[in-house]
C-alpha cells in the first residue's frame, strides 16, 4: 500500500480542484437552461431531452466524478485504474445509448455539428479514459495526461452543448412569440368587425 501523498495523483490535485469546481458550477447552469426552455414554451419530447439535454448534465457530472476519483486516497494505482476503466466503459455504453435516443426522436433533425459534439466527441473521450485506465499502472505519467485531457474534453463538450441549447431556446422562443403575435393580429380584425344591426320587424 502506497501512502496517499506519494501517489502520482497528488501532483494533479490543483488541476482537478479547478476542473471539478467548474463542472459543478456548469451543472447548475444547465438546470437553469432547462427551466428557461420550459418558461419560453420550447416544446421538447422526452426523446429529445434524453438525446440533447440530459447528456450535458451527465458529461459535467462525469468531470466532477473524475475529479473526485483522482482525489480519493487510493491504496494504489491499480485500484484507481480499475475504477476508471469501469467508468470509461460505462461512458462509452452511455454514448451509444444517446445515439439510439437521437435516432428514435422525430422532433428535431440532427445535423453534422450535433453528430460531432453531442455523439462522437463524448464517446471518444470515454474511450480515451478507458484506454488510459488500462495502461495506468504501466505508463503512469502518460496515462494521467490522457485522463486529464479527457476531463477537459468532456468539460468543453458540455459547455458547447449547453450553449447550443441556449441559442436554440432563444431562436425557437423568438419564433414562437412571432407566430403568436401574427395569430393575434389575424384574430383581432375579425373580433373588431362591426356587426350590422338587426332589421326591425314589421
């Protein structure tokens, strides 16, 4: 058993404090985005939410979990590597399930940017984590840099996807308001049209 202060993870403590704190704060902001979408009446089916909203929360939470994992007092590098390998494998499986949800929904047409940021990059990140965890015991410095890169990748993917959601809500919300205004304008002339007085009976 190696003392905690001698483990190679100790050198990355400041890095994971910064990254983990950022992920925790951004997770809260994503909840604000979801509430904002509900307030402006941007309709989204459960499949759309599972494919584009929930994964952003999961990626931020994954960065936070990575930071917590690398800050834990592990008895040795092998134990941490096992936990990270399981984490990476589950992440890849979750990334594949996101693709399934995106293909099953019909409310939103997926474009190339969505395939890159919402589906491809997260799977690459979790696969990198799995590979680095497998080689952690034999190549510690290199694997730790790959794990740190995975944390940053998932963090920036979450930031991009959260911003993508904000801009979609803003544009779609404005479009819905304009449609409601046009419908109200069409309805007002019909409501204001004067009625002809009934002819008196003889």
